[in-house]
């Protein structure tokens, strides 16, 4: 059982073996939320601005199910 993880831009540096061109699969843990997944992977919640679950914007408290696709996007700065 697994979920697919997609990281955008600067978040990729947190997972050295992350391949943006392939499928990055993570073990599924029943009852885990996106926040739980972020903690488990050692990603910093402050760096993440947009949370998507199966192509839809969600809150980080959203529960993940087996086979889901989680996409995370960082805060974007500029001017």
C-alpha cells in the first residue's frame, strides 16, 4: 500500500532521493493526515503553502487514503 508524493521546487531538497520526473511512492499509514506525512518525512510545515490531494486543494489536516496522490507547494516570494 502506498501513496504518490509530488514536491514542487524548493521542497525537493528535503528528500535527497526525490526524482521530479518519476513516481515518488511513500508507504501508506492508515489514519495519517497530510500533516502527519509532512512530519514523518521531516518537511517543515512553514515552508509549505499549498496542499493538494488528488488534484484538489485541501487543508493539511486532510486524511490520506491508500493510492492517493499528495502534492505540496512552497510559499512563493517575489516582487
